[in-house]
C-alpha cells in the first residue's frame, strides 16, 4: 500500500522558507502530479517525501506509519531522477540489479525480476550495454527499470521527461501512464509542463512559491480554477484574463475566458479587434487579437481553418457559460 | 573544414615547435647513448676510445645494481599507495562543506610549493633528528627511546617525506574529480539502499578511476627520478640508493661518464617497463 500523508510539512534553507507548512494526502494507487513554475518548491517537496532533504518541521506518514526520521532507503519508495542518475560504470543489467544487490536478494530472484522489467520496458537487447551507449529514452527506461524491480510502495518522478525531445516525451508519457495502470502503484510526479500534468494525473497539485494553490482532478482544475494563478497555469493556450470595464459588467475585478470558449466571426460580435498573428495548425487556428478592451492580445482558438491573416478585423463573442470571475484577491467568485 | 592548403600551412607553422622538441629530446638521448659505448674518464685521461658493451656489463654486474632497482620500485610503490589512499580520503574530507574551506584547501596544497631540497632538509633537521627533532621529543615525552629515523628506518622515512610532498597533488586532482560526481547518483544509491561504505565502493571509487590513473601515471614519471630527497637526507646510505642515485655516484663520485651513461640507458628501460605495466593495469581506465 502506498498512502502518503504530509502534515504541516515545512522546509526552510536558512532564513528562506521554501515551503510554508502544508498538508497533503496522496491515496494508494493514485497518480499525483505536482505542477508549478520553476522554483515553486515542487522538487523540494518530492525530495522531502523521498527523504533526501530534512524537514524543518512537520510530519510525513507512509501507510499510516511515521516516516519523518526514516532514512530514504527504509521508506520503500523508488525515485526516478531528471538526470536519470544511472551508474555510468555499470551495465544496464547491473544498474537494474543494484537496489536488489544492496538488499541482499538471492540471485535467482534478481534475474527473474530483471528479466521481467527488461521485457516490460523493451530493454532485453540492451542489458549488457553501458548507459553511455544508450539514447535518452532508453536511459530513462533503465532508470524506471531500476525503480520497478524494488517493487516499491510508491514511485517518485522528478521531471523525468524534461531531457527528452518532444516526440519522445509524448511516447514516454504514454508508457509511464500505461505502467501506472498496470502496476496500480502510487506515483508522485513532478513537472513544470501542464500538458504532462493534464494528460497523466488522477490528481493535480498546483504549487506556487511553496504554497498549494489547488488540488483536484485535471478537469476540475480546468473547469473551476480556484484563483487567477491556477486559471492561467492550467490549459493551453493560457486563459485570457480581462480587467476593467468589461469585468465590472460581470461584477468582478477580473474575468477569464479560455481561448476555446470564444466565438470568432468576421462580421459581428461583442468585441472588435485586429488580428496580430494567426497560427494555422490545420486542425486548429490560434489567433492573437489586438484591441480588445482590458486584454491585449486576446488569444482565441478556432477549430479547423479560418481564412484570416495579419491586420484583418475580427469580432469575438465569449461563451458566457464558460466565463470565470475573480475578485480583487484573485480568488474565484461562485 | 580544413582544406589541403590550410593543412599544409598548419604543418609549416607547427614545424619550428616540433623541431625544437625533437632536438631537445634527441640530443641528450643520443649523447647518452654515445657515451655509454665509450670509455670516458674525465679526470683519468678523458675519452679513451670505444668500449663496446663493457659499460653495460659492468653496470649490471655491480653488486649495487639490483638493490638500487628494488629500492627505486619500493619508493615509487610506497609513495603511490600512500598518496592515492590518503589522497582519496582527504579529497572526500575537503569536499564536505565546512567553515573556512578556501583557506583549508590552500593549506593542504601548500607542501607542493616547497622545493624538494627544502622539504627534505626540514624533515631531516626539524622532525627526524634523533636528538633535537620533534619526533624525538614526542617519543621522549611518552618515555620511549628516540628513533634515529634516517638510519634505522631510512627507506620508510624517505617514503614519508616524498609522500608528504606528493599528497597535495593527488588530493587536488582527486578533489576535482569528486566534485564532478553527479550528486543525484549518490542520492539514487542512497534510495536504492546502499550504505555509506557501499556508496563509496560502488559509486565514488569507480568514478575516481580515471583520476587515480592520471595521478599514478604522472607521479610515477616524477618519482622514478627522485634525487634531492635522498641526496639531502641519507646521501644514498642505509639502503636508500635508487637507480638515479647510483648513476649520479658513477658519474660524479667515480668520475666515469661511460658507466653512468650506460646506467642512464638502463633507467630508460626500467621506466619503460614500469610504464608498460602501468598501462596494462590502469590504462584501460582511460578508454571509454
């Protein structure tokens, strides 16, 4: 079982508080993604769970047992690092075997687990190579293999895909998701990429400056962001935030409308503007419109192709059902 | 990128340097070879003509030859072991964050700046002197009989002096190597359940392999020809006569340049044999 509870966990480096006291519950079998801009403390939080950093204050429980002062090896967690952290002088086989060797597992069991991990991760042909002879994606899989064979209570991933190129990242994203479905083990995943968060997570934890802004399923966060920060962070392209007279009309300090919830017309609509850049992707067209009061430029998404180019006049109408309203503190208004 | 033209221009411009280096190496080497086949006694008639392999035979059959080779190898081996082992330990110690790190690092490197002659004199007179040395006082403080280091434990003393000089070099190279170790590897090993000792053997030591190789190769080159430390302390007595020192004695004390040159050629051969062995043992660390 991999149930992790953080209670009033706090971390400071000297006088600088990176993580003010926070509470968080990660249920067994959940895929939890910590997401936030760089420097928001998400990696530090993961390292606190792993036991690689000492907590300044608070308590961590794993499966209901206090793990606050347990050394990393005793927490039954496996971690995959951003740099993969493979042992360069060992072959793939020895890399994967290392945690089992350290645990003093017998050779037959080791071989069995290596074989099944290698098969699951398509590494069977590479077992006798060194990490230096592998591609980025293969190294990533070796790092995952090294984590799997320990049969941990939970996997911790620290931005595992950020060193891969875009095409490989999509593939690995899928592989990790499938692995999660297959193993049904708790996974905690840190990323700054909201697309990874949206596609993989059961539960997203949005962090900013060490503070949890919102916890929820991807669609909850998309439909009802708790504040302006989450609204701007989740969703791609970003939500348009409009201030001033337009917002006051809706009794709010700020209103937000996602690019996909705006109707575009060349003849009539609520707001008028001129096209700055139109990105034609074929399946979608993203248009950056200038001249909308309170929001410049406003990004809108049109399904399929629409024949507009730079300098054209367009009319925009927001779909009021999907309008988000925020107060002066940036918090969501019901 | 390089065209035919730029390549030949590059060769032309490198030529003076290559030529200078070649002359620098070849002239002394050929002079040594030439003299080794001559009977050349500067104070007893000068160059007395062709000697064939006489000098070579006489040098090897001298009762001092094999002991001097052994002494050389013991000193080189002893210093290598001490500097590498303590170098690794010191490097790990200095890698720990601590107060006054910069000053401590400079202090550790300091012995390397002391000239061999000076350091040997300091050790001989201030530490190892059987009546006035610090060690003698220390021994007497504990009620023990002072050791006359340079005569009773002459070889060990010289190994100690030379190790003291070379330890900073080894430490410095190994420290930079340790600093280049990706800390996430150690963290991964920690999560994988490796205890500190296993982390040292499985992660740190293999990472240092290449740096240790370089330390061993460079030190061997210099240690095969140590001279000042022996000249200043024991003068070659008490079993501290190395091959280099034997050659010096043949040339300057016996005034026999031909015999000394033959010894020089043997020294070259010994150095090559040692280098060959080292390359076999540790050279594979330099690949990959």
